[in-house]
C-alpha cells in the first residue's frame, strides 16, 4: 500500500462523525482505531514493520483480491473462504512443516496431522498423522484408519469393506515383510486375468477350510490329524491330469496312473498290481477283504469270509466251502462233507451218475419235495423209480408218495403178499413193549388188529366195511365197545396229562387227566349247550371263561387279584396293540399309545374339527330305539381314522367313538384358553 498524506483526508470535528482515526508514531506507523479511541490495531501503510495486533471485530472480514475472493473472518466460528481459484497454504522454510492442530479434549491443543517438509524427497511428500490419531470416514465414523504406535488397523463398523481398483487391467497388490528387511508381494488381485494370484504360501490352521463352489461343496483342510479333500455336494470329485502320481513324503510312488494307459499300485515302493491292455497283473499274493465281483454282472461274485469261500451266481449263494473243507451247494449251513440244497425255494437238489454210452442214474431231492428219489429216466427226478420219504420214513417203489413204510406201485399188478397154508395170514410189527399184527383169521371175512401182549383183538374190519373197536362184530360203520373213555388223547412228553372224550348222562365231556368235575374242561349237552370251564349253567355264582346256551352268549374272565390285571391282549406283527384290564373297581379298554411308537408330533385345531362333525338324535331302524351319534360316512370326511369300511359297500360302516376323544380334549383346551383370554380382558 502506498503512503497517503494527511492533507488528503477530510477533517472531522465531532467524534460521532469519526469512524476511524489515522495517526503516526515514531515507528512510522499509522494508528487506525475505532471511535472509542481504545487500544487499536497498528497497520503498516508504507511498508513499515507490524508491531501490534490487527483486530477485526466479529463479523468483520479481511478481504483479499479485486473481487474480494478470499475472505478471513470470525463470527461464531473462524473461517477462511476462497471463492475463486485454488487455495494455497505454503511453507517455503527448508525442512519445516505445516501443522494442523485442534482441541485435545482437555482444554489444550493437539497435533491432528502435519505436512512433514523434512521427509519430502524427489517429488514424494508426506502427510503425517501422529500415533493413535484416526482418519475417520462416514457420517457415523464407520471407517477408521489409525496407527497405535505398534500396529496399523483399518476398522469398518457398518456395511462391507471394499477395495476397488477401476484402472483397466490393473491389480490390487498385498505386500508384506519378506523376512529379510525387504518387502515382498504375498498375493494380488490380477485385474488383467480376473484372478486372485498368490506369490507366497497360503497357510490354513487346523480345521480351517478352503471352500470352493457356490454351495461350498469342495472343502480342503487339515483336521489336526489328517489332511482331507471332501466333496460334500451331490457331484463327484474329478482330478484331471496327464500322468497321475500319488506319493509318500519320501517321494516314493504309492499309485501311478498313466494317461490313457496302465494303473500301478505299490507297497513300500514295490509294484504289487498293474492294469494292462489284457487285464490285471499281480506281483504277489492277492488278499481280498470281502469279494471278487464280475464287472458286467454284479450278481456273480466270489466272496471271502473267515475261513470260508462263497461262489454267488444270479444273486444267490451257489457254492460254499467252510473252514473244515466241507462243501455246500446251495446250502449256507453245511453239516456234511457234501451238502446240497436247491438254490431256489422248492427247487431241485440232485446228483447224476452216468456211464458214457451206457445207463444213468440220477438221485436227490426233487423240486418241491422232501423225499430222496432214484430216477433212471429223468434228470429232474420227475419219474422216480424208488423214493425214501423224510418225515414218514417210508419207501416207495414205483410211487413217489408212499402211504406205508413200504409201498409198491405198478400200473399192472403189484402186491406184497403174506401167505399161509394154515389158518392165519398177516403182518406182524413188534417194539420193545409189545407186538401187534394185522391178520386175516381162517374161515372169516374180516381183517383184524391183534394185540399179542394182551392176547386180544383190538380192531376188526368186516366184509361190509364196518369197524369195531373193542368188538369183533361191529354192527355200524364205527362201533366202540364200552361206556367211559370213548377217546383219549395223551400229550406225549408233558407228564401224565391226558384228555378224554367220555359219554355220560347224555353229555359229552372233554376232561384233563380224569373225569372228575374239577378236571372237566368242556361239556356238550344233548340240547346243544356248550360249557367251557364248567359242566352246567352257573349264572353269576361261578367264574367261567365261556358258555353258550340257547338264550345267552356269555364271556367272562375273572381273577381274585384286585391289582392291575390284563384279561385280554390284542397282538399283531408289531406287538401288543391293545388290551382289556381291570383293577379293584374298574375296567380299562386300552389301545397302544406309547411315545416310542410315534413321531412327527404336530399341533392341530380340535374345535374346528369337532364343529365340522354332524351329530344327530336318531332312531335305529331295527327296533326304533333312539340314540345320539354320527353318520359314519360324514365322520369319515373329518376323521377318517375313526371310521371302518366304505359308504354303500356290502359291509356296513362302523365308528370307533374313542378316536373322537382326543378332538374333544383338544377342543376343551382351546375353549379354556379362549375363556382365560376373555377373563383377562
């Protein structure tokens, strides 16, 4: 600013007319002060030296530039406003800094960051943020970058943290210490090849997985004991290469697969198995865990168990050799040196002996039979010449189903003849307790069974076909001589317990051991009444299990025990599904409901289901009596499990009303909940 003479100013007399005073001091300064004449601001007008403060009142701006583009002022806050061009803050002092300071939260000031002039070199400049100061981005201070004196951290508190490079074909590079005081690239995002590339090892701790695929189906990790490559999805694990090597830590081959060629397996670096164009070559013994299976037919295989070999064809075990060297053909449980059983149920089991150009014999067990057959004609033993049955121990000649211990059959005459030129012709059988004989007495037209021990005829069959038991002159087709013990059945091997059918007083009894009343189990009266566990109608005075008379069918199960007793149990293939039980004063009709029989437990709305069940006051057509109930087919639409049969089928439908009870209980619970809700309002 050029000097201005005082004569150029207009003189003001009254203080009120003076805005500022201009004066001079010995330091060649002009004093400009407000009209209060208080302490003012010294301003060099002619290039002098500033020795005092320049004070601008609040709201008064220091303006710079022809257009007043730069404004410096203080109102509530201090501001530097630039309206045109760049705003430069420059420090030309060599190796000096520009500091930006602010409140330290304790009434003082703190360096927030500074421009370090001492570090600038070769065009590289540095903006320094002191330790523990943060560069904060985001309205909510969500992204923070800082150095705490030891470590540098980038903290993101909201949303994703993205590193994006929009430069075409350029990379995002992650580098760190190389272990020798230098810097090395560890991995980088290759923008030119659209890939993440690793320059150093990727280290995953135990049980930390490298995951691949949208569904993370491929997983590679070490579990602390073993290294794993897991394909957890629905696809396969495909390894594609030319030659494939699997080696141990000593770089010795364990498996080698040549591209389009052989596959080799090694043990302790020694080749044990190799595939060739003609099949498989094995260097030493072959140890097989379970079986050898035909490639094109998995139903054909050789299986190896503990000390046994099994040959399987068509999915069924055909031949087995056990630990004793016994051979079974079609038989898993061998109990002979050679044990043959038909492969299929009811199939043939045979052996054929043949002399070439001469006769042949086939013998074995025909299909669906239990006898041993000898056949000189048919290999399948369908035309046996002789058989030996298993259960009856009978021999048949010319017949496959002998009805006697020896049965001879022929399309012409076939007889086994016992002939006597005296008076008796018969067949005698003897055991260690006695002897019996079927014989024809001389001069009679009947056939008898004779007891040699008691020297008496037991059974007689006369020429008319009448049979006599206890008499040699039967007058009817069956004549039994005697009053008591018409029929006795002895349970062999169960003590002396016996069952008798005896005729007495126009009744037929079945009794155990004796005919005493206490042992009688069933009584049949001549009027058709049947009593089980009783000999006559007992009314309510006698405990019985079952009795029928012309007027009543009664079923009773009783016990003297007043504790819980099961009188009836109902079973099927799944076990007990129901029962009838009593205690001291009541009867329970139970159906299976154990929690171990149930799953998929779900809630339901009982009140809604009950409201959809039509219930009627109706009349029975049979006797016009009235009742309350439902129509089976209508209930079937709501609760089908409570209804048996189908509407309009030949059999009438039925309803199990007990299955409606859970709906009623559920409905009561729902009503109670609604009542409680209304009470609480």
